[in-house]
């Protein structure tokens, strides 16, 4: 498998990885590096040249998929607009919001305690 990868920061407990299909057949390493530098919380951006699918890893406590998606389109790395992408993007947005709210909650929740009123 041939991949173009750019590694950013180190993973956190709120790291998520998203894969999507894009319209471009090839993406340059410079474009990946430039795109990745635009976002605090972006951890890794990899492009699989065989499948044409980018993998984006980011800290969901700092960044959301809905912030990344429009910038991908502007950079020419935009995903193919299908019903499946729209469904995945909605799900990613839902899970990103939940992850961010859990990350910023004070005090942190515990799985065996009922939340206080």
C-alpha cells in the first residue's frame, strides 16, 4: 500500500481517525503539510495513493470534522459528495460534539456514578 503521510502532534485520549473518498486521484505532500498546518489539533493526514482515500486523525476535543470538511474542499482535497458522505459527516459531527463536551466537562464523568443534579 502506497501512502503519502504527514505526521503532526502526538495522539491524545480524544484522538479520532476519519477516512473518506475524494475526487482527486493524487495529492501532493506539500498540499497535505500545508493543509495540516491550518488546524490546531490535527494529528495526522495520510493519503493512500492506491485507494485515493485520505485518513485524517485529529483531537476531537480541539477540532471537529465539520471544521475540516469545508477546508478540504477549498484545498482541492474535497470528498465526493454522496449520501454516504453526508451520513458519515453527520455521524462524525455528532460524535465529535459528544467527545468535545466530555473532554471539557468539569468534573470528569465516571461510568459507574450517576451524574449530579
